[in-house]
């Protein structure tokens, strides 16, 4: 069982404010200070510092935070497993990025539901940074992400390797069929919002070629994946998406892949959980079941 003062520390870390932490925990601010002082004495290091009046973790505080989050999550998981083992086996609480949640995990999740037909499933959709925060706070057990993450903070397995391709509507008009990426720069590109994994991989691959999204003649930014596909089907422009996202449209012929000789991109989707978790074996079993 974690020391109750560790809960105080985690709450301070979440809000970076002693007064707010005291309010959330229903204790006095001097009480919060005493708890933090106890931990600093116990570990022999300062846990917080101020940088231009903004509260931040020290290096020692950051190490304690990452460890405490994992311990807190494992403690909650352990308690549930002991008190209600059968129910815990049939409960799935995880996160997924939009692409994976809407277009990839569904066909694999059916295998889990077939094995546990009365399972309780909760899937949180968010971008990679949001899911990492939820994972650190113990709000989810694991996540399926397409964005970058620290290999030192999270254990991971490669869930799948996905092709990332340029597509257009079946009747989209080109003066001449494009062969290279630069041939598309005179066209309108329809992209996800900044921070999304789908946009991040495009920006990264453009950067390799000393290009940015703004080098396209026109840029349209749309938050929804289905809205992007609809606009492209209406021949409003071209886009770049994971092949899994447009699999049905490519098969039906409403969209077509643009075959570029200088753009062959694949990207890993990762299954991740907090590094060093006591339940790593369990997550690896779930990985196999959800991978199909």
C-alpha cells in the first residue's frame, strides 16, 4: 500500500499548485507542505523547484513521479484483481488514437468480446499526448498509439505496421498523372489538425524533403477523418491517410491511391503500458488477443 503522502505528491504534480492540491484533497495547505517535506526528507532530495515563478518538478521529483504513478496504478489494479478477480478479467479499460480506434481496433476487439461476451469495455479516444497523460495517471491500463513516446517510460509491443499513402477521389483531375511528391504541391491538400498522429507523420516526411504543409497551393484543415474522406471523394483535393482508414473506399473505388515513386511510407502502431508494471504479463496476453 502506498504511503498516503504519495497521493498528496501526485496531486501536487497534477496541478503544480499546493493550494489547488489542498482543495482537492480536503486538507490544509500547510498539511500539503508537510507531506511534501516528509517525502523530500525521506528521499534526500528536493522534489519541486520554481522557474520564473512557475512550479516544476526537479529531476529527482520527475523520477519519483514516474515511479509513483506506476505504483499507484498497479496498486489499484491489484486491489481490483484480488477483490473481484473474475470481473477484472472481463474489464478492458484502454485508450486509442483516432485512426486506431475508428478504423483498426474494431475487427480485433471482436475476438476479445467473443472470448468474454459479458465484458465491460471502455475505450478512450485521444491524441498520443492525451493518452500518455491518461496512462501516467492510471486512468487507462494501456494504449494503442501512432505517435511518438518515450521508450524509457513505457513498455511497448508493435501492434501493426501500416502503410501511409496519398489518395484522391476516383474522378479527381490532374493535367498529368503525378509521379513524385512535388507533383502534388500545386493542388489543395486536406489535412487533420495540428497534433494529430495522421498529420504528424506527414509533417515528418515532408521535413525529410525540406518541405512543409504550407508548400501545397491550398491547405484545408479538418478535424474529422470521415469529413476528410468525404471532401476527397467530392474531388475537393488530395490527402494522405493510413491505408487502413481508406480500405473500404479503395476497395469500392470511390477513392484511389496515388502511386508516387518517391513516397513509400510505413509507420508502426504501438501497444504501450507503464514501464515496469507488475502486470506486464497480463498486458502481453491482451496484446496477443487484441492483435488477432
